[in-house]
C-alpha cells in the first residue's frame, strides 16, 4: 500500500506527533490552514466515513476533543473548525479529521459561492 498516512503511522516518514495511542495518531499538518492545524489519523487504514468502524470513529472524536483543548490552552485560540472530507475533496484516501485552529482576527474564509446550493427546506424534502 502506498498511503502516506500509513507510512507516517509506521514511522517510515517523520512527523510532528502531538498525541498517540493504540488506535490513533495526531500529527501537525505540513501544509496548515492555520498555526496548529492538526490531523487525527486512525492507525488502521480505512478510506472514508463509509468504511471506518464505529469504535475507531468514536476514538477519533474523543482524541479530537483532547487535542482541541490543548490547542486552546497552548495557542490561545478562539475556536476550532473540524473538517473531514470523503470522496471528492479528499486528497489522501485514508480517513482523517482536520482540526483547524481559529482566532477572531484570522482571515480564513471557508464559505463557498452559494450558486446552485439548495435551501435547507429543499434538501429536507429530498431527504424524506
């Protein structure tokens, strides 16, 4: 398997590791959106939200909560945006959760052009 995250987890590629246990490893992103941008990686290779098992998914979010608290205390952030991509937009096909630290004065704009976006009411009707 030629997965960069699997290689990082195995120690074949160096990383800035913030936390590690038997199920997950947390590293700093080498192309961060903001200072402290971290990735929570399940140690077992799984591609996306459809294939990850419930126990591992729960562990990812339990650890994300720990890391978010550390980022808040150490970097004095005002908030944290969580991002998890699946399929389109997923650059590395290994499930991972981004923790992107935010401050009130950051200029990060995660909004998108609203052209073609259905209203909540329209989507709700489609989902029924």
